[in-house]
């Protein structure tokens, strides 16, 4: 699974512009797969970008590394299929 995950991470870089919600979803899965549970202090809400990234990562709390990788790969695959 790790090979597919790493390949998906490279492949998505060439994708067309993605909306913020999709980017945050991918970010959350990626961070959970690579770093596991969110271990940073919650940023103040006035720091919108940092707080959104925190929320995306923290929303996957408790998810296994393998599961996060699977979801990331599946989402990237769906994105790339739509862009073909």
C-alpha cells in the first residue's frame, strides 16, 4: 500500500487546480498516513489557513495509517480519472 500511496502523492501534483475542500481532505489523509494523529496545538481561528489544515488533519484522529493511505489513494484515483 505504501508504494501506491507514494505514487499517488507524486501523481496528484500534476493534477489540474483542485478546490480547497479537496486539498484539505487530501492534506488530512496525507498527514494521518505520514505522521499519525495530529500533535500540534490548535491554531487560533483568525489564522484561517492554519486552522483549516489543523481541522483537516485532526478530523482523522484515531484512523490507522493503512486506512488513511487507502483513502488518499482512492481519492487521488477518482480525481485523476475525472481529469482525463
